[in-house]
């Protein structure tokens, strides 16, 4: 069952077989009819053969009887001895016909009945006159004449008595013994089981098988006589026979050959039974094949239907069992693929949905955090602006009062200095805020930056502070690379770090050390810049917070170090902008160690950092890593 | 009582030097006629130390290095020798929590840093009221 086409083809083959079978059946009927005709013809031929053979025997017996009469066997006085001798001779002559000759002496006692005749023949006193015997015969057989053979039914094995004449004298009677007729029929080779009946012209049975003595065959004879071919199915007793009536030579008798119908037509019945059996087998095979085909066609369709219903019910991924390679199997395969795809798509959809929800949650959390940070930032900015504003309010109010009093002139001048300082503080704060905001916007195109030159400028600018704090600034910076970026940003970053170190260095002969190096690890090349001081350092719990805006260490507040609280936030933002990191630890000098690490290769940029779109290239080494 | 020869020791603690100066000036120039000695402190620890050394009253900023004004207030209320010293909390905070905490801890008053004339009047009135009570 490779394909539906094959199935359909096979279906047609089956139909064809049924058709051929039907046609064969009709053909068989014809064969059967011919066979039947042949059987009938054979039967008729056998009947004819049997009749001929019997007629010959009868004629032969009659001739012998006449000859015996002519020889004078029956002449002379009638006595039993001679009769018996004649009888024996005759019996010897023919194995199946017994001839009995009786002298026709009128003086002999009259035979009144067949029984009487038998007495004459076989009793001890068979004396009868010719006249009385003839009279008896005439009474019994009124049509008897010289050449006539009259019939005289006899009981027992005797069938007929015939008067035989020789000249003017009736010499005797010829009697056929019924039973021996059978061998005569057998000589005509009738089929086994056939029975032969001999009847005279009036339908009187004169010869029959032992068990059929006295049977009524008149109806059968009438039926047969009406048929042109003298053949018909007749009923004898309760059995059907194929019977043929045939004349017995020139004798006025007829032979009925009867073969049991079932036996005669056994061949036909076998043929029909066999044909019917074959037809039945064909039919059963066709039905079975049809059933199998129907099942093979409908079962997958049903399975597909059920599976479709399940898919409709939400059971995505439902699979149909696939067997074979036919169109239905292809359909089932396509269905399975569709169902699996639906299942897959649904899972993907659910996953996407989950991912989306998670992303939304994360974004929302990030936004909330950003929002909180922003609120904190705004609060801090407001606070850090409010404080100098309050101061200015108070100071200017007080200044106004002082100016009215000449005695307070010195005090007024001192107040003015305070006013100036507050304004400076606010300017620094606003400037730092603008700087912080500018880093976030990242609006300037990157240019080549010589970090050595930037550091030189920063150190020069911070020289007054350094001197004011009495701090020694030690530079161990032999390897400062050139990079791509925003020069002012690098300037601000370095300035904030070094400025912080100077502010926080020890009051007593403070020390600030700057170290720069280019190092390589598996991620690529990095510029490392360390700023160390010998100040109080940053306590571990503050090391992350100091990089947040407006967070100042307690030490810074205690020591009243000037600052906006935004410097380190600016540093971190600038460093991250280039994919770098900045952190603070303990310095070998005793204070804080701020370490900046910035990638010199594009591949070392941390993709998680937001501001890493600007490339940094160490052009001093002639190495460019971003393909430009 | 105004002519009482006694000199009142008043502690003013604020880490913001301008604010400290202006509060001190307001107290020193109060027209009450009291003789007042202002003790200055620029962080919490110094303020608490000065408090323990003995002052008649104190003006404490909240946000200060070392200790906040509120923590000094609370600590002093638990200290028998300091429990009765009137303490005034001075802050730029308008946070209700700060104000409530100050009252709960037993501050004499809470003065928010605002426009100078109003702020100065408030400082002076609280100062005079307190000194009058103490006298």
C-alpha cells in the first residue's frame, strides 16, 4: 500500500475480478448446460445400447425357442421328463432367459392361472388337455394368435409368459424371468446405480430390479412417452431419476433406463459447487480487501480528524501516527509538522511574552531606581543651593544693617568676603552640574588627546592649591598614552582626581603620587592611572558612595574640605563613558588610592556600560584597534 | 532681672560657618540687654563637649559632622546634669519628621532657617523668653 493511487488501482482490479468472475459464472452456466445435455445424450445412448442388447437377447431366445419347436422338442406326448430336459437345454442356451415350453395337447388339463401353470410345470401331475390349456391361454391372453406374443404377468421372479407357436400348433410358452433382465441391461453398460425397467406397450412393467418388483412406473412412462427425446426427470418412489424410454428392438416392449438424478448429474453438481465455492472465495476476498482498503483510507482520516479536534481544543503539538508513504501519510506528516510548528510557535510566543514581561519589569525597576536617584539628586541640588542662598540672604541683610553703622565697617567688609565665597561656591556647583549633564549628553566628536599634555596642564593649574596645602606632588608617569576622546573631559577627570588628592593629603607635609601604566590582560590593553595620597583615606563602607553626587565623606565634612560633592561623580561618569572603571582603595602612602582603568582596545569595552561609544586609540604606539 | 549682672553662656553649633556667624551676631545683638557669652561649635562632638562644660542654653543645627543636633538633644535629655538645659534646634530642614522629633526629644523650640529678618526675630524672641524663664 504505497500510495492512495495504488489503493485505488487495486480497488479497480478487485472490481475487474468480480466482473470477470461474474462473466465466468455465466460462461459456467453454459458449460453446465452443455454438460447436462451431454449427460442426457450419454444416458439416452446407454438406454439405446441396453435396449438393443436386450432386444437381441429376446430375439435370440425367441429364435432358439422356435428352432427347438421346429426340431420337435415339444412334439410327442407331454411329460414332465421331456419338459425338464427341454428346459434344462434352453436354460443352458441362455444365461438369463428361461424358456419354458408346454405341449399344447388339448387333452391336457387346463391351466387356470399362472400358479396353475407353474404347477403344471413343476408339480408332479401336470396333465392338461391342449384345448383346455389353449382356452386357458386365450382366456388369459385374448389376443393370442400364431405369431403373437402375449404377455402374462407372473408373480415372483417371473415376468411374462409368451405363447409360441410353431405351425398350427401352439408349442409352448415363453417366460421371461424378471431378475435376469438386469445382466442384459448391464451388457448395454448403463451407469452404475442405474436401474432398468422393461414395460410393454401398455405400460405394464414386465422387468424390474429385485427391489423394484411391482413398482408403479406408469406415470413415469406416460411422462416419458410424451417427450420427444423420451427423456425426463421422473419420480420413482421418493427419488428423482433421470429416465429414458427406449423401444426394445422390434418387440412391442420398451426399456426404461433410470439413473438416480444426483448420480447422473454428479459432475454438473460438482462443477457448480466448485464454481460457487470459487465465486464465494472471490467475493469474500473482494469484501475483505474492500474492508481493508476502506479501513486504510478512513482510519488515517479519522485519526487526522480526531487530532485536528484536539488541536482545536488547544492541545497544540498533537501528533498523528504516520505509516506508509501515501498521500494520506503525506497529509498526516504535513499535519504533524503544522501541529508541531503551532506548538513551537506557541511556546516561543509564551517565552517572548515572558521575556517581554521580564524586560518591562526590569525596565520599570530601572526607571523607578533612576527616578528615585533623580529625586535624590534634585533634593541634593536644591539643598546645596539653598544653603548658600540662605547664607546670602542673611549676609546681605546683615550687610545692609552694617553699612548704616560706620562702627561696623570692618564687619561689613568681612561679610562681603562671605558673600563672595558663597557666590563662588554656587558658581562651582552650577558649573559642576553642567559638566555632569554634559557628559551624559556626549555631544562632542572625539579628537586625539595627548594625556601627558593634559596631565601637565592639570598639574600646572593645581600648583597654587598644592603650594597652599604644602603637598608634595610626585609624578611616576612615564607611559601616558594618546587616546581619542573629549580633551576637556579628560582634563576635568584628572583635575578632579589630583585636586581631591591635594585637598585630602596629610596636613603635615602631605604627599600625592601619580602613577600611569599601560597593561595588557586577556581582554586587551588598558591604561591604568593611580592617584594616591597620604590623607585619611576613604572608609570601606563609603568607597562606593563617594562616587555618587553630593556624597561627601564625614572626614571631608569634618575637615571642611571645599567641594561641591560632584567631582568624583563626574570622574566616574567620564571614565565609564570610555568603557573604563574607577574605584578607591587604600594607598601604600597611607591614604586613598583612586585607580582609573580605561580600555585602549575596542574589544575591552564593557558592553554593559552605557557610555562606551567613543573609541579610545593609543596612537602613540601606532596601534589602532578599531579598524580606523 | 534685666539688670542682673549675670553673663549667660549660650552655645551655638553649626557646621556652616556663615550660618554660625549670623546666628551668633543675632544673639549678641539682641536688644534684651542681657549679658551674653556665645560659645561656638562647628561640629557635633565639639557642641556636646561644650554643652557638658556648662552652658545656660544651646542653639543646635541638625546636620553636623560628628553628631547631629537631634542626637545631642536626645543624649542630653538622658543626662541628669544636662536634662534641664534649654536646647533650641535650628535647621534649614522643613521636614515634619525633624520638627516632630525635636519636640518629642524635648527641644525648647524649633527654628527653621529662612528669611533673615524673620529668622533673627525668632532667635531673639526664643532667647529672651528662655533667659527670662531661667532668670
